């Protein structure tokens, strides 16, 4: 995907990949909404703050490791490398996010509140 034409912005639903983990559904968030320990973590300039679903884990992810969720992306059979239960759940969550994006707004608010209480 050409990110020059489709820049990643807070509120976008994406598949984000951290080293050692499969691509996972996440939402790009504003850096100021991150929990303090994540906000202060070292990251490169070409990275975005994300919240992973469904566990509400926050992280910085390099732009090159992020894909916007689009219908044709969800149709790829090898989207998630490991066909285990967690990966199947991730795909199902990604599909739900794509098809009903507003339904996750409340979940995001709760996750953000809980993260700042820890």
C-alpha cells in the first residue's frame, strides 16, 4: 500500500507486526493517550502508537510493519502465519473492525482508562 497516498493516522484500524509476533489487529492512537511506560519507550521517528485488540496492549510500531485493514487484505489466505486459535481470533477481530469500526470506540475508551490506572 502506498502510504504517501494513504497516510496512517490515529483512528485507523491496522494489522501491526512486532518482532517475534504475527501481524495483529490494532488501532492507531494518539501518542498522548499511551500509558506513561509505553509513551516513554524508545521508538524511531517512523513509528506509530497502536493499541492491539482484544487485549488493549499498547506499543510503538514501525510504519513499515503496519498495514491498513482493507477488504482485500482480509481475503489473503496467508495473512497470519500461524493457523492457531489466537491467530484465527485476530483475523476474526480484524474482520469485525473493518466491517463495524464504530463498535470498538467504547472498548478503546475503557482500555485507555485501564492503561492509565496501572
